[in-house]
C-alpha cells in the first residue's frame, strides 16, 4: 500500500491510496489516516487505486470517519473500483462515508 497526502494547510485534506488495503496495507496507512482525521475538518479519500479492501481497511476508514464526525467533520470516499465499492456497500458503511465519483463532488459534500 502506498499513499499520497495533499494538504494545503486548510481544513480539508486528501489522501490517495494505491494498492491492497489488507492487513499489511492498513498498517501502512493507520497513522496517517488517524492523524489527518484528528487534525482536519474534512477528509477526501481517493480509493480509485485500491485493488482489494479487507475488513481491517474498512475498520480504519470507519475510525477516521467517527473521529471527524465527533467534531462536525466529514470523510468522503472517491472513485472506488466496483469490487471495493461492493465491500463498502455490503459492510453497510456507506451511510457513514458517502461514495462519490469525482474529487469535485467530494469537496462539494464536505463544503
């Protein structure tokens, strides 16, 4: 798992994830995701490069979402592949974390 963070010191940051979000991948992104959720008001998570999503990956996304929600913030997922989207929908987390097609739509939801 690789990730790229775009953070222009504003209230919202973007993290682009690439690879498998399995146990090893979740371990790689855990600290960065928790730090962004704790320090920002909004978080855009680009999943277009994620090829596999395990339950531990879902758990890290949910934890970040809950951290943001407690302070009135929001996490939005962008462009997951069909396989990754199916995991998210089946897990029932899409009510917590909206899924949108474009980064522009994500920033519009965050406000």
